[in-house]
C-alpha cells in the first residue's frame, strides 16, 4: 500500500458482548453456552465488517466523482484469548472476546490532537494500564507523523473553494513563499506546516489550509488561501496631534492594492516612530480591515489628566510643605492639561523651573490615571534656601594704576522667593578704593496675569565712579569722581526664541565731585564736566534693548545686543539726546580650540554730559592701554580676536589682539577731553593670557602690548563684554 501524506490512522474498537436469551450477559461459568454462541457472534462481526467494506466502496465512488476525500481504510479482526486460560469456571470474569474493526477517515495535518480511539480502553485491562499505553502510543504517533515523509506529486495554490485565484500575482506570491513544498518532493508534516507559515508571513493572505488529495498520479498538495482585501480607504481614530498629511503619505502607496500585513506593520512602526522622535506618549493600538477594503486605525495618545506639585525635604526626601505657591511653579510649565504628554516638553519644563533659581532639584514622574488612558504628572521639587547674606569681590572698570588697585569688595542680602511667588529682592553694597555702588533691586520675573512672561524690575541706585575714564588723571595726582543717583522701572519679555526685549524709563541725577566731595563743573584743562553748566545734569531716559543669545553664554556661543537711549526733555533744563550702541560676539569651537570674534560700536546725537562719551581702551576694550586711554568720542568702534586652548585642568591659555577707533569724533565731545589729554583716537594691542574657572566666573589674567610697545597687565572677572 502506498504512503499517504498527512493522513492520521485512528482505531475504533467495537466490543461485542454475549447475551443470554433473557437479555442478561452470559457469565464465563457457562462455558458450553459460550462455545455454542461463538460461531453466531463471529457471524455478527463478519456482517459488521461487510457493512464497513460497503461504506468504503461508497467513499471510493465519491472520490471518483471529484470529491476531495483523502481516505485510507484499514480493516482488522481480532479474536484474542483470555490472558489467563486456567481461570476456574466459577470466576465472575466477563468475556474477553473482542471483534475490532478500524476505519481511518482523517485529513488532519496536526498530529498533536488525540484521536477518539485513544480515549477508549481495551477490554479486560485496568483503567490505569490502558491510559499508560494510550499515552505511549500517542507519543509514538506524534513523532512518527512529524518525521514520516510522504511523496508529493503536485503542489497547487487555490482559493478556499478549490478554484484558481483570480489574481495570478497573488498565486505567484504564495508559490514563491514556499521553500520545501515542491512537486516530486518527499515531505514531512513539519515541513508542510512551515510552508503554511511562510505563506501567511508573506503578508497577502489571512488564512491558508493545506489539503492532501490522493490522485492516480500520487498525492496532490493544495494550499487553499484567502487573500486580504484591497485597500480603498482609511479611518484614523484617536490621533489628535498626528498630522493627517503624515498618515496620508504613509498609506498612499498601498491604495488600490491588496493589503500586505508586513508593509502595514512597517507603516505602523513609522507612525510609532513619529511619536517616539518627538517624545510623545502615543502609538498605534489596533488596526482593523473592514468590509470594502477600509482600514480602521486606532491610535492611543496619553493625554495629561492632572498636574500636581509635590515638595520633598532636601535631607530626607520625604514629602513636606513648601514655601512656594504651586501656581507659581505651574505657570512655568508649557505642558498643560489635555495635551498629549511629551517627554521632550517635560524636560524643557524641568529646565524652566530650575531657571527660576529657587529649586535645587526638579523631576517629573508620569503615572497612569486609572483606566482612562491618560496620565497624571507629579512634579517633585526640592526647594533651596530662599535668601541670606553674601560677600564677594570684583574689579572696577576704572583701573588707572596697577592691575589690582581697582579691586572692590561687596556685601549683599538677597531673597529669591518673596511671598512664595519667585519675586526677588536684592540689596547690595560694593566698595572699592574709588568706586562705590549701593543698589536696591526688586524683580518680579513674571507679572501675575500676563501671558507673555513679562518681568518687571524696580531699581534704585547710588554710584560713584572715577572720572578718569573720559577725562584722564589730573596733573599732580588729583582726581574727581562722577556721582549718579538713578531710579527707574524696566519691563522685559521674550520676543522670539533666543530673542528678548527690554523697555524702561529711568531718571538720572549726575555730577562731578572733587576729592573733598565738593561739586566740580570743570576739570584742570577747563573742559566742562556737565552739559548744562550746572553742578548736576538731570536726565529722563527712555531705554530700549534687544538681546539675542545662543548657548549658555560661554565662549562657544553667539550674542548680539542693541541698545538705544532717548533723553526726554520734560523740563527745559533736562538733557535731550539719543544714544545707540551695539555689540556682537561669535564663538566657533574646533576640537579643543575656540575662536572668538567680537565687534562693538556706538554713536551719540544731541546734548549729553561729557562723562557719558564712549571711552576706548582698557580691559574690556583695547588691552595694552589704560582705561579710556585710546580715545573718548561721540562714536566708536572696537574689534577683537582671540584664540583660547586648554592648558591644564581648569586653566586655559589665550592669544588675543584688539583694535579701537573713535572715528574722528573726539573733538565733538563738549570740551574735547581727549584732545586736551593727547589721546591718539585709535590704537591696538596684543598679548597672551590665561583663564581660570572659578565660582565667580572665569578669572582672566592677561599681559598685552600696545602699538607704542608699552606693556600692561589686565585682570578681569567673567567674559569680556
């Protein structure tokens, strides 16, 4: 008998019991009756077998009419003896004669399913013994059918009704997916199953059923497949932030084509990748193929349900009561309730809260909001100390003799979180050999109720600076100072990304005093020290400033600042002038080396105080010259180039060159203080320096030569203006 691939053999046992004339089973004790009835019972069994044979013939006829019935029939008859023939006739055992007939009508490829015959027990055996033998036969059967090979004469791909596919390209896709199943090949059930998976994995079909048909030429293996529908439309649900154009572009290539599950999976991955790149909590949760070839895409986006602030103790990390009002923190966040949560946006929110200057640590923890599909955001914050006293030092801009004579000391009280609203109060006093500044600043970083993040600063200041910046040192070592009392209010707000604007109005009362504190209106060369001719000049200034910055202000960043001041002659004696200035800086990092270029300039029109002229020369201007020694003019321009490189740890080296020019405007300053002191009006300097990182900022120690071959030390704190 030839082999039939994919056919399972099952055995059905029929137990024929012997009955007496009264209908009761005949016991073994009546051996005579048992012998007499043996032949009649065998005749009954033979009749049963004849009926089975008749059914086989009927099935064979059906096969000839084209029905797919891969049938294999087997017939057996057994008349076993009792295991123990010496049993006494009095033993109450039942008859052990069995008449068994078996017929296989199986089309299963999965041999792991137990046949019904394995559930039956053989007559005369105990239940436990039968179960054990059944399990043994089952294991042998699975192994046999997995490894048993069957010769396949033909391999076809058909639809679920056994007919040819309408689209030959799909038939080709299915055939190309096959690896083991080929005509005239010998296969195992496992290999057929693997090729079924390959057809499904091609992505074009949602079902595949292998059918083995026994033909005259051998076994024909038919893969009955059901293709996916053609794609004719798309419905997308739950995508609130996903651009519709992105979805349309992702599915456009598949329109009118049979849906391919593998390509559909690539589209889903691209959509999920869109969310991942933007740090959004969103993904494709489900996709359905509806009738008519309509794809229904379900997108799950985790919206923000609630945002809460949790204050933590800075020592124990346990929840505590904070001093800052929660609404002061919440208004800093760009993440709002109802938005799809973005991790990138959350990171920016953390940076914004840290920039307030009142927190030591900030973190955001998203948590599921029950079964709503939304998230609750918990912001953990650790507050720093609100205020205190501090002391420090700095460098005066009026250094005139020696690199260290302009050192000043400072003492300040600051409160970073007034009323728990992040409002800042700063009271400071700076005192040097000549300079002194007493300043009171009160700043509200964000005016309540304003949606433009406008800040407000109220300022009162009393300062004393050396007059030598413009007028130089007096003969005989005498000098004078410029005293200013200033009060004003300024408003500042972001204009565009990286741009910030400031506008304000400031009143200034300024005049010159000698070493004894007496008012002075002229210097040694009879140059006026005030524009009005009075001991003091009063000015009401309208100020406007725009700042553009990149990076954090380090050497590798860029900066542009534009200032304009307009004197408003509200009173006849008040000064009326316009002053504009600008400065730009560009840093370029190439490996460890940083190239820095800077340029600044300005111009004044109108009647202004001589000490307000632009001073050229010094640590933040042209190095190699004393402060203001190059020139004093209505106009000026200063350019600088610098190359810095690391030396050792926090120490960097630098090579620099500076150039400044008053553009011939020195004589136009009232009293021509530059001409009286023979300032050249232009000059350059070059030299070497080192930079040391410190808590106060970069400490700069430089030595420069000017164009007159005179050398000079310069010491500064922070980056050059």
